[in-house]
C-alpha cells in the first residue's frame, strides 16, 4: 500500500506500491483526482509487480492526496496516501 510521507522542498520522492492480480491489472497514479502522466518531473516506473511514482524534485504544490487504483476484469482496488512537501525555513540575517 502507499505510505504517507512528509519531505522537504527539493527532495526526490518515490511512492511505491506492489500490485498483483490475474489478469495483470492496469495501474495508474492520481493526485487530487487528476491522472499523472509520465514526464520529466513525474516518472512512472514498473518493475514486475512493483509500481513507482518518482518525483524528481518535490515542491509544496506537489502536496496532497495521491491515489493508485488497480483495475482488472476481476475488480478494482485503490490505495491512497498523503504527501506533504514542506518549504524551506526562512533564515534572517543582519
């Protein structure tokens, strides 16, 4: 299942989920209800039954609920997790 996490702005984030089923399920990643397409910033990887969303550099606007529905002819299962990306602390100097 997806694990909720909290990271610092600029960090690389990897959300992993293991999905098995026969026939092989279709697995997609969503943030706030919108499907995530693989791009330079968001890479979707599959290694066997391990599916991963890799965020190259996380920013506060990447925070929110992430969900992964897996669907095949036998049904559907969904896992959801929360990602919190915290901005850097302000430093004051004189």
